C-alpha cells in the first residue's frame, strides 16, 4: 500500500497487506451551522437529517446522490480540500449550477467558487478554488459569530454511541454497506465498510473519519482489518454484524 496521506493522527506506515493501490484519506468534518440558500439563486443545501461526527465524506456522498437525482443535467463530484486552521483533509461537493461551479459543505452550506463551467470544464481541477472559497465561507461564518470548525467534544464517544453513529452513517449512505466490529485494546470498535464506486473501498469510523483506498477486489473483512491496522487499531479479530439495528437517532425519527 502507499503511505497514508497526512492526517490529524499522523498515522504510521505498516507493511503491504492488500493488493490495492491505496492512498488513504481521512475525511474530517468540523461542526457549525449551515446557512440557508435560495431555491434558484444557489443550489440546494440539503442539510443532513442525522449529524455524524467526522462524517463529511458520508454527507457529501448522500448529497451528491440526491442532487444528481433532482438535477440530472447538472454535474457534481466530491473533492478533497485543505481547511484553514484545521489539521486534516476535508471532503465537500462541487456542483454545477446555472453555468457556474458551487461548493457544498456539510456544515457551512453552499458557496460560489468564482469559476464558470465554460472556463473550467473539469471540476476535479478546482481544488485550489474550492479551498479558497471554503476559507471565505468560514470567515463569513466567523463574522456572524459562529465557529465554522467547531470545538472538539470534551468527552469521547462511548462504544454504544459509536455503534449508533456507524448505523446512522449506513442510513445516510446511498451505497450498500457492511457493519464490522474489530477487537481493540479495551472495547470492540465498530466500523462501516462500503464501496463509493467499484474501484474504491471506504471505511467510516466516527473517531477518525472515512478512510478510502483504490481497491477493486478483496474480502470486506480483510479490507476492514487492513484499514483498521493503518488507523492504529490492533484489530486482532474482525467480525461482521449480520443485521445491525437502526441507530438511536434514526429510530427516534
């Protein structure tokens, strides 16, 4: 596997364990309030019905699936950007709207990138513009008295809370997913495995975010264990949850 990209946890390298060309990305999510958007002047925000910790990649996947279904003539991709004053990488959606490119952040809402589709037909190349636009949106939120990046929770999630959040992520995702438990140092750790597309695998962990790797084949259990090891878990045992119950917030709706 390729070495992990810089993350908030500065993860260590481990030996090659999967036949994948892997470049793991931890998609971290800050916390804040999303501003409202008009139905025609700007693309819809589609705020998440369920709040996930470090769930920006899951939120973006859910948003893009809904956006493309509602507006099949528009375009949309997920994009990894760097956040100012935030130690980690972050996933947002970039969508076309009325001939211009817009960004959609799970917490900061929608914002223009200052780029037209005609002049910039490849949204994948708008990383610098998206990072700058996201920084401007964060400054606007700061001026409104909001904390665009949020404060790290004072208390960690308990194992049942983490499991509920993993199940909530499965509810939000537009992809099929599988729930796994890995044996850690003290408690079992819940992780969610899914494939964003046929050539990529992803594992969501509320503590670290979403790790992704290019990998067209392989047992989900083996992939989850390999990713768990890369994330620093001991992962001595991996077991699949055959029928996970809905998460607490899902059941309450």
